[in-house]
C-alpha cells in the first residue's frame, strides 16, 4: 500500500505501458504572437514524470530506462495555425457542472486577445449542434458575448447527451472550415472526441481536437482533479450541515444526504472530511451490508443508542445491488441507469426501526441538481481559467487528440486514447479513505 494524504493527489499508480506521445498536425513554423518574457515558452522536451510503482521505479533506475512522462502544457515558441485564418469551435457535452462557463470564457478570451483569432463558434446543445436535422443555431463568440457568463451556472451554450453520427459531425466541421475543435465533457465526450479525431485523420484533414475534462464526480482517469469538484464538495457540505441540524433537533434524528457519484465516491468522501459531522459515508467503491450484526442498520441502531442522532451521506452509485432491477437500463450516453439508493435507504431505515418499536425521525435531502447547477467557487474559477488557456496553447501549436490534465501539480498534455481506458475511483487503501473511516468511526459495514 502506498497511502497519500492529499485530496487532489492522483490516487493510483500509472501503468508502466502507458503511452504519453501527443500527435502534431505538422511542423510549427509561425512565431508565437504572445508577448512573453524570455524563458516563459515551453518546448515539447519539457516533461512531467508520472507516478509509477516502487518496483518499476527501482528496475527502471537500475537498467537506465526512462520513466513515463507527459508533455508539459503551456505556450510554444512557434505555432502551427495562422491566427488570422483560424476558425475555432467550442462544444459542451454531458451533464451540467460548475465552471463550464468559466472554461468557455477562458477559451474565447485567450483565442481572441492572446492569439488574435477572430472566428470562434459556439455549438449549441452538445453534439446535436453539428447535426442539421436538429436545427440548432451556431453562436458567434467574442469577448463581449462571454463577458458575464462566468457569473452563471450551467452552460450558456446548452448541452445534450447521446450518440451522434461521427461522419456528420466531421462534415459540419468541414462545411464551417473549422480548424480547432474544443470539447468540454467527461468520459462519454472523450470517447466521442477520440472517434471524431480518428475520422478527421482518415479524411486527411488538418483539424485539431482538444478536450477539457469535465465531470462533477472527479472520476476522469489521469487527472488529479476535475473542475467543479471543489464547488460540488462545498455545496454538499451545506446540505450535510442542514442534515446535521435536523438530526440533532429531534430524539433519534437521522439526517440522510444523497450526493452525486455514479462510479466514484469522491464528493461524498471529501464532504465527509470537510464537515466532520458524518457518521456513515457510503460510496460505490466500498461494498456494505444492510442487515446482520455488522451491517449498516445495526451500526445505525448502536449510534442512536449512544448519541441520539446520526448523519449518513451516500453517493448515488453506492449500494446498487439493493436497487438495481433484473434487466439493466441505460441512458442515451450509454451510462447505466442507477436505482435510487437514497429513497431506498430512507424507507428501509424507517421500516427497520418501526419493526423494532423505536421511534426515529428521518430527514432526507437530495441536493444533486442544486450542486451541479451553481456557479463555480473562486478556486474552481481560477482552475477553469488555466484549463482554457492551456487548451488554446496546445491547439494553436497544432497538437491534437489530447486532453488538458492536471497531474503531479503540473498542467500536462495527455492522449485521449489513454484517458478513456479506465475511470478514476477512490482508492480504499489510501490515506484519503482511511481518514474518512477515522472521521466517521463506521468501520467496515460487512458481516464477514
């Protein structure tokens, strides 16, 4: 076990066979118009070493083999695209997340003021906006258009889920004479971006595809932290404090809060650590039993007997074995439709204590759509600004098929082909999760 104490550290070691090479559309021969002091430009040989296992590190050092390292993000001294002739498009896909508008604004301001790009298009309602049959208008983006959008939650371009024909998307890019496509989204968006890039390459087009990772769940592989996550944790803490107030306000009061976290429980775990008022934190990565002497219900009963109140936080993807139907259902993006673990726990807890003749007061709070719809906090705003800037620097240099990641305290370029291989999850052997268990005192809610 290799524990880590930082919330934003990458919680898993990088596989030794990871590919970190970034594709370029061609040689960059145009001098960068940025007026920066000497030493501020970045070259492709500047790399950030990735975390590997101790055994691999020892063997690599012994044999003189290089360690996996990613390209450092930042402005290059020479660029590929001529700004006066460049057309860029921005699209947002998937669910809402605090900070999307901040990223859009950063992209537009950097393109316009730093590089002098004057043709920037906003694609409405996700990938639907490329398909003629939907009839969505394209938005001309400028500093004036995006002036105040960072004050708003959601995405002012709109978004959608679901698969769209890749060939029709690339057809639209060709018709619009787009040279750079910025895609803001999560795992499903990245898979679409990889396919769009493949079709662009198949046609021999010179169009850069650059992705900015967006997911409130913080579950993107190869990224220490996704934007909007800090805002989500802060908003979740508000709900937890309300649940705690309700719980202590009545004898045997139980505050139950459901937060987002389809496959990864980072929001639930981080909010638990931030408030220190949670007694049970349930996440998808850690299985739990309801019944039996060491199950959740028995532990909750012991907690009420000792302290007269309890607070439970559950990620939406936890305990799905209790709420999934016999036949799985999927949403338009291909995600498994989750059963409602929150209402299930609420009703089962009431039933359990009613059968025992113990009066309890359960207060259930589900702030999910409030959390994802609010404007970003200051920390996320700053982060979004950097992501937008680095995405533009990469695109103008002619790099393609990549996402901008934050890893090992540096902004880096990472191939989309690697980013979609797996999902980041809470490491239940890490110091991070062990701190959650220490804070709640819940132990392992398993009977074996």
